[in-house]
C-alpha cells in the first residue's frame, strides 16, 4: 500500500520548527507540558532495517516491540507537535504489515518486524481504534488524501475483525488480553464490553470517514454496523439495576465486575440520556469510580480492588482517564471533564516534583487514592518510568483540550474555545496547517480581553463560562476582543 507521506519535519529532516507553547496560571502545568516535549526526541525511534518498518514511531526507548494500542493513543498528543512528529506515520507501519486476511496484529518486534503473539492472545488482536485516531488526525492535520488512501486498509481490517471474532450473537468474543487489561479480575468474560464498544466506535468513525470522502455507500454501511452493535450492547450488556455496562460470559450472562471498561460505551455514544446520566454518576461516586485520582481501572468497592493498583486492579492509567474524559465531552459534561483532567494532572505532577528531591519521574500507572506510582508485586519493570505514549495524553492533550479548553478543526478552519474560567491562559504558535495562530486571554485596564494572532482567516467560536457564545471570523494579523463586549 502506498501510504501518504507527510512532509519532512524537524524530527526527520532538520527543518526549523517549534512546538506550540501554552500559557496557564499554574506554572507547574506549563513546565510539565514543556518537559513532555523536551523528553520526546528519545521516543521518536527508527526500527531495525530487518523489521521492514519504514516510518519512525513513538515508543519508550527500552521497548523491544511497537504496540498498536500505544501507537494509536500517542497520535492524540503528537497531532499537537506542529508536525515535528507526523502522527500518522507510526500507524502507517501497522497498515504496511496488513496480511491478506486483513489482519493487523497488536504488536511487532522492533528488530525483526514479526508479530508478537502470546498464548493468552494467539491472534494478537488489540483494541480496534485506528478509525478514531484517523478522524482526529484529519481534523488536526487536514489531509483528505490520507483518508482516501487508508480507508481500504481500515475496511479490510474491520472485515477481518468481523470474520474472526464476531459470532451468531452479533457480538465479538476476544480474550481479555485483547483489551490490554491483562490482569483485570473479569473472570468468565467471553464478550468484553470494552472491545465490543471499541468496535462500535470503530464503525462510528468509519462512517464519519465515509462522510469526509462524500462516499455515501461507506457511510451507510458502517452506520448500519454501528446501530446493530449499539442495539445488541444496550440490550445485553447494560445493567439497569447497577447503571453500568458489563462483560458477558459464554452463555451471554452478565459478569458483574465493575471495571473502567464499562465506560467505553460513552465514547462510542451508545447510551441514551438516561443511561448516560446513571453511568456518569459512577465517576463521582466515592464508592465506585470517584477516586481522588480519576479513574481507577477497577471500582473501589470491588472485592479484588487494590490500593496499590496491582496492574488493572485499581491503578490509574492516562489512556483510560483520557477515554473517559473524551466520553464525558460527547455528553456535554465539559466542566466535570476539566475538573477530572486537572485532578489527574496534579497526581502526575506530584511524582515529578516529590518533596525534598530535585526531580522525580512520571509513570505509566498511578495509585488511585494517594500520590505515587502504582505497584504490581511480582511484576518487574512495571509501571514503566517516563512512559510518554501514555503520559503525553494528559500533559499535552488534556492540557490543551480540557484544562485550557481549545478544540481545533483544520478542515473546518475553526477553533472553539470553551473558556472555563477567566484566568491568564491560552496557546501560542499552534500550527493550523500553514497558518500559525495565537490565542491568549489576559486582564487589561479595559477588563478581560482575548488577543488573537493569525496568518490567515479562520473562524473562532468562544464559549465563556457557558453564558456567552459567539462565532467570529478572525482576519490575518493581530486583533483583540473584550469579553464584556461579546
């Protein structure tokens, strides 16, 4: 497959370009954002020639394999690198490995490029999230040609998932290892709620990619897949008594273990308003998922919940917190999403700046109810220190999108700013393709004002504290607006 190659970047060709800078009233948040980009060159790696992986990829310096789940998740903050790190290239490595059956495995060796499979996951399947990532990349990078070139790969991949894992129930049966939550105590789970919701999410965004290409046939086909799976999940996996979605066992009976997997349906837009309110209520419930550090991988009242984290028995991992926060946005819970993002960031900051030491580390996984890295007795090398494919989701993406409140769509030429609080904050030199923009709020003698700078026209929507909302065309050059005058 001839995949779209993004233009050379600092990371690949020495072109002078800089990461966008952020402004925020808490300097620690700015520092950890900057530190993430400062660490990142060590993670932008090149595979061994024998691997036949042509593109660089973002992975921990000590990783011996490249993970599909980690690579997909990393794209959500690499899109903010001003194309220093082309977010799509590491996905292209996976697409180039596609087999005739349509299979794309979850891990490949960095030295030999071979699939890494285990007895627990013989097909090496991972959460099917490529289409979600591609939709996000499109809105941040704006290249329709890329969508046109990757859609045949994604269609073959979707068909392989259907053929291999979907049975007469209309649901997908995969091993627990396929969810990446390898030691989650979901004994007996045959149809995992997370994988089925992820496949619904896959169908949802395949339909959206069809819309982008103005291909009505693709859009219709995947919308049909989506609604079919949505109906089955809501009928079989929703528990009205508990207000949660659950895995099913082989007999299609619910496995009533409350794990973070129950919240993937939010992101996939599966629950109606009533279900979503009851599901979201668990996220602030101090007896289930309302831990100080949002959100534990296992509910606090589960028998096997561990205060030490013990892998997926209570640890907090940024990809899952990120997933929940993006799900909250789908249901308009921006204020709660922001509060959770900030709380999670403070827990990350606490291990970076421990008391009495010069500098600590950031971690792959955190404790749910106190400061510090999660633990997994008997499991060496876990959690991994400074694990940027996960941590960057919080320190970069949640920082820009939820803490500051900026949402960018390059194809629409729009920036939406949900201003959560009147404070000094914003972003400087963010690339909208070939347009560098700056958006900053500040207090002047005339009151609170927003200063904007742009090289080209774009449309700016501002939502101030949920009380004022206005869309304005922002011309090239510098301008400012007083919030009181909106």
